[in-house]
């Protein structure tokens, strides 16, 4: 097939229009995240020759990464045997590697995307997850706003040819190059999975805005620009009050080897040779008294008073505090630290808002992972939908956003187990300590292996004791026969 069906062609144009509509704002947020915000110069304090200085500030990236680092997806959990099967599917799909990329994209742009497609490896079908750049993908909700009705991914080959993939709940359409420049072949697959292969990962979803919001808000953008302009002002202040640093009054330039005919470089070298520092020369002033006598003032050497960068630093501190409040992170993350080291309780109190925000974002991702990602991967691998009771048994494992140390988590679980609240070797304890499903399976295998060894060792000890007892009884029997005493095994056992 060389052409798209008419109804799908109309849908494609609409989806491509959505990508174009958000392209400008997405590129702006990308610049802020990469630390190269387009700072607008007011033309007052910053001269034009400093406008060419490229400003950079990584504050938006710190805000985003501080949250992304605490959203650590570990895998799926279930009480039934399908939990281990899904854990293996997840491991083979690369979901744990790709999901953090989509989460970071959602924090920057408001939405990230996971593309989940089948791939044949060694004759077997495998589900493969891949994060997609939000600037080349978009989606559309169904009428109820609960499921993805259509998702579009636009890719470009090395020679610039555009290839589009349209994901629908029960079918997938995609383009492949034919080998002729500018021509593509449209392919089609009906899979009947009921879930589109493009899964949106949303951030800060509200009832009236179901497409997500970026963490790089207008307030973050303004404060970042404000901070960068302050840095430029401080740099301008440094340049002004560094050279020239001294001046000479009532002296001719020729006195220090400078002249109007000489080049600027020669005059600068003469000034440095004269004072080992740059300075400004003011010509002498002739004073005429009442009698007409002309006197020339004696040359004087002065020095400009350097301006302190303190006001700029104070302003930067204010900006970073406002940025920290806007992003819900401690101000220390943005470069300003307190003189006295904080206690553990103080650090925990400052990170409380960041931890609660991360926990909320974890909960918001559960319906997507359980309701779309897991069933989609299961259907791709087995060719049939996941049973309803199996899906209802699923849960998502995230690392604790408070990031307690392993020793602290183990101590808390040991106390809970010691109080009889939980079994000591419960899988929940392993999960709270941050172990992945794969690590939990290895730990359980180690326990089973150690238990088997202990059982074999116990049986060997019992066998050795039985052999020793049999030998002792035989010795007693032979001794009594020599002495002519009637042998009674029960009495011998009682005596033993």
C-alpha cells in the first residue's frame, strides 16, 4: 500500500498539527533544561558588547533532575506466579532503562512517551519498550478521556526522509522506505490488543488539563532569566572596576610614554610598563592667578574604589531561594549552603516537600503502568490479554523517595519483625529495602539453597549418630557374650 486511507490521512494531519503547535514552547523548555535560556537584555545595565557573552544556568535542570532521581521504578509485584513471568518480561523489554527517560521528558515537557512494540528475537516474540522524544510524538484521548485513541510518532532517516507510525488501540500503521527518494510504503497490522502502542507518561495532571504540565513553569523561566541577568551584571561590574584600576591627574600622557598618535596597544603597553597596572591619565590643569601667573598642578596618582559583588550575590541568593520554593527543593541544591552543617532531622524537614511530591508522582504513574504498560507487554509476548484477576493482583514497585540507607531500612524492618508485626523474611521487607524483583528472587534462591544444605547436613549428622549408636550396641553385645551374660537389646538401650 502506497497511500494512507482517507480517514487516517485526516487524522495524521491533525496529529502532525499538534506537534507543530507545541514545537515552539517545547524547544524553549528544552533550552532552559539544557542550561542555555534565551535571556532578554533590557538594554539598561548590560552594555551591548557584553550581550555576546553566552549566558548559562543549570537551575531548571536541577529542579527537574531532583524529582526524576527519586522516581525509581523497580518493576511489578504480584502474589501469583504470573508476577515472576511479568518480571522477566519487564527485564527483557528494557522498561526499567527507558521508563526514567520518559519520566524526565514528562517533567520537562509535561508529557513523555513510551513506545512498546513487538520484536522477534531468536524465533520468539519479545516486547520492547523505548522512550520517544516528545517533540516528535503526540496523542489523542478517546471521547471519555480515559484511553489513548491514537498516537503518532514521527521519525527521520539519515537522508532526511520522514517516517510516521500511527498507533491505534487494535491496529498499527507505519511507513517504511521503498529505496526511492521521497517514497514510502504503508504497512498495516491488526493485533486486537485494545491498547495503543504509544503510552503517554503524564506529569502534574489535573481534572481540567489531562495532557500534563511541565515543571519548568513560567515562574521558573522568569527567575532563571533574572538570575542570569544578575550574573551578567556582576560580570560587567567586575570588568568596569578591574581595568583601569588607577588614574593619574594633572599629567600629560607623554609623561608615561603614551600619545595620541600611538596605537591603543602601544599606549596600553606603556601604561603597564609604567605602573605594572592599567590606569587612566587626566591632562594637567593650568591655573592662572590674579597677576597672570600660570601654575601647573602637581600630578597625583589615584585609584578607583572597587565595587563589591555583595549586592549581586545577595540578589542571586534571593533568586535561588525563590526558585527552590517554586520547585519544592532545598535551596542548598542550587548552590547556596549554610555555614553550619545541618542535622539529619533538619535535612529531612527541608526535603519533606520534595519527598511528598515524588510520592504523589509515583502514585499517578501506577494506573498507566498497571492498566496499559503491563497488559500491553503481556499481550505482545503471549498473544492473548492478561486475565482480569491477574491484572487486579498487580502492583508497582518504586524505591522509597526518602532514600533511606540500607542500614536504616533494615533496622526498621528488623524491629517490626521482632515485634511480631510482620514475618521476618517477607518479600515486602525486601521491597522496602529497595531490592529489585530480580534481586529478591536471587535472595530466595540463596535461602532455598542454604536450607537444602542445612537439611542435608542435618540428615548426615543423624546418620552418623545412628551408625555410632549401632557400633556401640554391637560392642556391648559382643562383650556380654564373652562374659556369659544374657543379652537384652532393650536393656542395653535403656542403659545407654
